[in-house]
C-alpha cells in the first residue's frame, strides 16, 4: 500500500513537472499569437504582453497579409519558396544520407571506419567556420541566388548519416543474404528490403531535417539576393529595416509560418518518437 502511494506521488509529481515545462514552452507562442491579433499601437504601448483585451483584438493583421498590404506583397512567394526548398531538401537529404548510413553499417570495405570517423568529425565543426569556403564554392558553381545554392551545400549532412548508420546497424544482415538468395540486386535490397525497415528512422529524420531547412536563416541570407527568391525567415526579417518596421505583418506572418511544421509533426510524430527511441539504443 505504501509502495502504491509512493508511486502515485511520483506520478503526480512528474505530471506536474511536465505540465510546467509545457506551459513554459508554449508561453512564447501564446504571447506571439496574442500580439498578432492586436494593433501595433498596443504593441508599442505595452510591448509583448499576455493581457487579454477583447476590445482591441482584431484579425486585420491577417487580412493585410492575404490582401498583400503593408509590405506583405511577397509573403506568399516567400512561403512557396520555403515549402519548395524544404520539401526538396528533405527528400534529397534523407535519400542520400540513408544510402551513406546504410552502406557504412552493412558493408565491410576498406576505409569504412575512416569515413565514419570523418563524419563524426564534421559533426563537431561549427557551421560558421565552413561558410566562407562554401560561399566561394557556390560562386564557382554559379548557384548564388538560386534554390540550389540553398540546398546543395547541406544536402548530405553528418547527423542523418550518423543516425541512419546507427539504426541500420541494428538490422540483421540475414535479410540481405535472403534477398541475394532470391536474386535481388544490392540496390534492390536497399529499396525493397531495407527502406521499409528504416521507416521509423525516415520519420524521425523527416521532422528534424524539415525543421532545419524551414528555420534556416544564416546560409539562405548569404546566398539569396533578390526579394522574390527569399525564404520565409529572410522575408520576415526584411520587414525590419532602418526606414520602418512592420510589426503587424511580421507577427501574424510568424504565426502562419508555424503551420507547415506543426502539420508535419502531427503526421510523423509516431515515427518520430519510435525512430529516436530505437535509433538511440542501436549500434
């Protein structure tokens, strides 16, 4: 009986602890949404606050975005660019990284450990250090101010390679032998046998890499020049300028920018949890 009461106390304590963490995590989003449905005069007067004042709440900021007013003429172009770049980057990154990770985990070849060590070493290098050589390389390849300039330099990333390698190393090689006996080619083994078994890893990495691309600001702001080619983070940041700041469009646009990642997480959350759990213990 005493043990059961102690367990109940621990469960209640953990529940309250996670509720407090959830409130702390969601509070900035709540303040952002509240500010987005208020006129900018309220923002200047009180700053970001959580005071509910139904007399001043309005959807005018959102209507301005859909009407293309107040500096939001290119907002949906930025939105479209971000969706296109994020989708293409995520698909290419998962495809290429999964093949590399699978190869490192399932095939024995000379230099395999050296390659994996180099992958781990790249993970430890701050991205700011490689920006200058990447920029020079992008100029030589003539991909500045294009979607390929944003996508290609980071399309094969060390973190997904490491994750897929760890996940694939937990799969018995007997499946590969069975595929070879049935006459399957090496590529056929990967596409027809391994990819279905790597679905949880794909689900977890889809969310992480899509979030990375969707929120990426530093590299796109370096390579993108024209306003029409901006991604959403750069476009929203351009609303803040020395000649005037458009907080109405900035705040409401920031709220709308959450929706694609939120939908993606709801679609893949089961695979996200399963993939991180399994991938974290295998290898």
